[in-house]
């Protein structure tokens, strides 16, 4: 069963001149409607509560919560150049965190349960004390923390497939081993947030539990999947999480105005096939998805449909996705990165 989580508050937060906008959700909603996904007995919708302001202190500083709250009271306030409140941002933020929390509650309830919080603002760049990169509060991190602390889940793996490094997730769980954070992202030398190098592996209790796979620019699907198969799958398999989170960004699409990975629409189908199979193998198919980036408006709806198709038994996006993937041929640079990563992670994980 796939549950989409949505709420009208998610459309109210807007930032001037920035493509992280309500239009993204409108495109996704239209794709769901036009495809008739909700007619499937395997798909449903759910509506979340907002979390309370004080709940956020579980992962964020009071100062950050106050900054976003007061920014919203004033109206338009730039917390950073690209993270700007309007009068609804605080409300939408509390509801977006609530959406991820509900997704987590649904996913852990029974086997083969997947819940996707179609919430904005997105969250994966928000650290304990800083809003940045269109993200105010870290929706997915809140939900993962909630599962470990309240629902007593012992191991969660968060796989970040957004074009950009999930630095907020890494920041919040950097010294913890109960939440394994893994991110594939465009080379941090050139791409926001300019972190996520192979050597950023976590510290203290969390040493070895932050896995960064920086990828060459315009890498394409085939090489992306090589990195996925060689690093993400074996590490998650060995870790044996009780649930898998996916920070789901579509900004790796070729031509995305904020992304650089050169992926195709079909690439997202194959990535989610991999993740779905992995989840079935290690955690009874339990998956929590949160919406992160994705700004190429003319392909966002298709990439979204491709990504959810492996999760809906009676919906097929493409029969021949694997044989129609993009490839950059940038194998040399990728091989060097993966060999380097294998050495760095050797004390912690078995990677061939
Ligand atoms: Zn992104």
C-alpha cells in the first residue's frame, strides 16, 4: 500500500523568484489525478496534523524555531538568500514536519507499507540550528528521530537521492549509529551545499554511519546506478534497518535548473525499483519518502510517476526502463571515487 500525504498548507509557503514553489506540488497532484492512481486499491491519501512548536526542539534549536516563527509573523524575511519566509511558512513548516511524522507512523505499521509525504517546504538541508537551501525544518529527520525515540525503532537508513547532499540529515545524526545516513549527490566542489565529501563519515558513536557518494557532473543513469549498486545496497544490507527513508529529490534530471546529474525520467523508476527491492529484502518493504528538490517543471510529473511506479503493483510506468537509461561514459572518474570510498569505509562496511 502506498499512501500519499498532502495538505493545503503546503501550497501556501512561497518565496520570491525561487523555483521551489507551490507549482511543484500542483504538477505532482495533476500527474496523480491524470493517471488515475487514486483509483488503485493500492493507493490512498492521508492528511496530517501539524506538529507543535515545542515538538521541533527534539531536533532544532529554539533559536531556529523562533527565527522562522518571527520571520513568518513579519511576512517576507530572508533567513538566507534562498530561504525566505512568507506569512504562512511557519504554519506550512509545522505541517510538513507533521506530514513526515505521519508517513513514518504509517510505514512502520505493517509490511509493504510505503508512505510519501508530498510536503513543502522541503527539509533535508535544514540542520539543527540553521535553515538553508529552501529548507526551514528537517521533516524527514524529525520523523526518523521520532521513530527511534518514541516508537523504539533501533535502526533506520536514510537514502538521499536528491541532486544535493543531505547535509541536514548528516548534521543531525552525525554522532549516532541508530540512523544511517547515505547520500548520492553532485560533486560538492561545484554543487550546493559544498559538503558531502567521501571523508565525511560521521564521528564518535556515528563514525562510519554517514556515507557520502559524490558523483561527477552529468553522470547519467547508468553510472549513477553503478554507484548505487556498489555502495548503497551492500551497506544498507549489512546495516539491516527496520525501515528505509528516502529523501526524494528529482533535481538530478538532465536540464534541471538547480541540478547537475544528467539523469533521465526512467532513471527514477529504476532507482526506486532498487530501493523497493532492498526494502523488501531487509525491512519488510517499509519505506518513508519525503519530497525534497525537483525544479524541471516539464518533466517533474513524469519523474514523479516513474519513481512511484515500482511501489504500486497495478501501475506500470515503463516496461523497458533498464534498457533506455542515459549514460555519460564518465566511468574513470566514478571508479576513482568508488575505490577511494571503498578504502575509507573498509573499517565499517563490506564493499566489493
Ligand atoms: Zn536538491
